[in-house]
């Protein structure tokens, strides 16, 4: 239902390549240059004609005269004629006439009087007058051919590809400085609860620190979105509604934590209904049963116009699909789980990720502990993988399943277990308990 409310990724925009890490391409990237742009040396050595050293061997080296050198970042006009060699650095353009490079380790530099240089088989000293070549070298040896990696005008990466460090590197290598990507989702985060206080402030006799707001902003950032925290709303409809109306002005997605259950102070569902719709309420998962999802028209309140309802919306500057509304539970672990199950896939879809890349990759695990849960609800247990003490790699059983233990208490308020968890073990709705040794799905979580 959530994904069906998203007609497609957000619109495209062109940005500097340096700002593109984590973004998703909205258009193919085409190479602006051949890569390499010219034939070049794959290592430090000497540019030669292969036929000149066809019979070279350790016991019968071939003598060549050194006519100059080619450094990286420069090109030589000296033609490598028969019996000549040019000292060449890794990455330097192959000079005209040369068709191979002999590695410096297979040569001995000679001084003008014909004796071996003091440094032996290396090229760190002055340019030698001549060299001995100790091995036969075929044409094309140690040469990187022009356009052997990328060709001018050809596709470097296709639309839909997320840009990581390797993708960024190949785009830059293709001579491309700006890329077309999908817009980053904009998220408004709102915490609710009379008891909440900003972290570090005085809690008074009945306050608790707000962890949901900072956590949701961080979760959104990790999912590729730009999020801002609107603050903490009291458990009353009007102030919650006022903040919600301001949020739908320019957000693509709004997340409200708390106030979504059935208590006398739970006003979020009613606020959603006034700015938009409530299409889904309550989810059969544990933790995270109190959950609401809906949509609101994209725009800003048209308050103050005669004869117009204060809740009527007019189109704002950023037209497009409806704003997605997510009401998450108040307990912090429930917030995390419902974000993973419902919100993260929606953000990745808005950001342009492919449909088969919206959910966490599923692994298989085996429980080291017995567990119990409620019937009819899918449980997401916070678990830690057993790890090899030498390598730190997860330990797997003979069937290839990751061995996992409960990371701590599984109550929906116990953040310490969440902080210790490597992943979420998924237990189906149909069972109330599983013994130690039972197999489960495992969703790996991002760890710093």
C-alpha cells in the first residue's frame, strides 16, 4: 500500500559530481573522453620496439641506446627508432615508434663508459646512456591501449544506478563533472508527547529525553534523504495540526512519532485525517503495532480567504505527487522497526532506487536462544551475530546460516539492545515461539 502511493521517483536535477555520493542517476552518464585518452605505459620502464629485443635473455641481454625519457603528464615527440629506448614512467603516453614497454626490473642501466650503474635494476638515478634488456618483450606488453576502459560517447553508467565511491571514480575518469540525479527526498520529522524534552535539557519531575526525533533524522540521512526536525508537539490536536500543515508545504514525506495509538492523548491520526487521508492504521508487527499511513495534497494552507475552509490546500511551488504521511509509535525501538519496514523502502523509491533494491537483503540465520512472541504478528528481533575472534567475520553453521543471539531485552523501549544489534531476525506471524536452533530470516543493519 505504501509503495502503491508512490507513482515514481522524484524529479531529476543536475548537480556537481562532487555532491553526488549516495544519489541515484536519473539519466545515463556518457563518457566525455576515451580512457585512457592515449596508449600509455602500465609500469615504470623503457618504451621500446619489441622486435629489437626478440632474442633477449638473462644470459644474452640486448643493448639499447637511451634517447630520452617520458614523464607522466608529458608527451615526447622523439621517435623510437631501431636500437633506441626511452625511459618512461607509469601512465606516461607511449612515444611514437614504440610498441612495448620493458619493465625497469628487466633492465640494467649503463654509464657512458659501459659499466653498470650503481643502483642496479632501477630507474631512480640519472638518465643512463644505454641499457641492457634481459628478457624478450612482445608487442603491446605493459601498454594500456587507448579507450580500453571507456570510449568517448559510450555509456559509463546507466540511469537507476546509485553512486558510490567506485561509481563516482569511473564518472570522473570519464571526464564528466556534472550528473543528472533524482532529487533527494525531503522529510519533515515531528516528535509528539508532553513528556518529551530535548536531549541535554532539564527533565523535571516527569520528562524524558526525545530520542525519536534525532534518530529519525539520522535514519533518513542514512536512507539518502534530507530531514529536518520540526520539534516536539504537545499531546493536543491544534498544535500538532499546525506543525503538520507547515510540514506538507515543502516536504515529500512527513514522519510523526508518538500519538498514533488509541489513548485519550493520541491525536496524530485525527490530524492526518484533517490534512489528508488515513489509508492504513495498525500493523501486525512486533514491535510497532500502532502505525498510520496516509497522504496529503502537496501545497500550503490557504488560510484567511473568505468562504474557504482553513484546511483547504492550494498548490504550492513544488507541484507533484501527494506528500506521504507516516505515524510511527512512540516507543523508540518500535520507531526504528517501523521505519525499517515501511519508511526506508518509501524513501529509497522516491530517491530513484530500483524496485528490487528497496528492502534489506535477506540472509539466513539460526537462533542460539529460544524466543517467544505474540500470535498473529510478525516479530523483528534485535540480534547480534556471533563472530570469529580473529577475523571478526560472522560465524555460520554447517548449513551456512549465521549464528545469532538476542542482543538484549526485546521490549520496545530498550534501546540498549538495538544499539548492540547487527540485524533483525524475522519470526513469522503464525508461531508463538521458536526453540534454539530454529532458522529465521535475517535483515542486516547498517553499522558504523
